[in-house]
């Protein structure tokens, strides 16, 4: 499992200083982008620009437990729960000081950006995903 910590900034909050829920998804995407580089060994720039691959979300489910506030340091834990031929299921759990704030379950599918179609994981990326899910 992969962990990273990101601050809840002013731009992520509503006027009352509480996390605005669409911004949570931006933060989760940032954590998944960091996970991609750390676990798969490929940055999103390399994936998109150099290899012509995308990893769009096709399913997303969120559970909100406790509001987060401006200045909170949010701990993101990304866990691989299933690896498919061209897809991956991820859980992202977000805590602050040990308290669960929210969690998101994703299905993402590897796509050929030029064709706009799914494609199987290249063997080296598939192997990384299998190791991470074990």
C-alpha cells in the first residue's frame, strides 16, 4: 500500500473553511498520480506524453465520514484491491491525525489515448500491480 500526505489548502475549501467535496477528488487524483510514479515507476507525463496511455476513472464511489478543515494534513493510503486485464481497482482512504475523513473506491482502465480504447497492461506494469495487490 502507498501513503502520501497532502495539505488541505484554501483552494480546496468552501467559504467556511470546510473541504469542498469535488476538491477531495482532485486531492485523491494527486495521490493516485504520486502512486503511479512510486508503484508503477512511470510518471503521468511519461504515461500520457511518451507512451500515449491514459488511466481514466470509470467508476467512483465515495463515503464521507467527518469534514476536513483548512490547514488539515490529510494522509492518503492507496491500496490495489483488484487487477484486471486492462483495469485496476483502488481504494483510497483519507485520514487526519488517525481519524477517517473519507474513502473512495475507484476502477480505472488503461487506455490508448489515440484510439480511445482500453488496452491490456504492459507486462512490466501488470507485474508491478500484481506485486502491489499481494
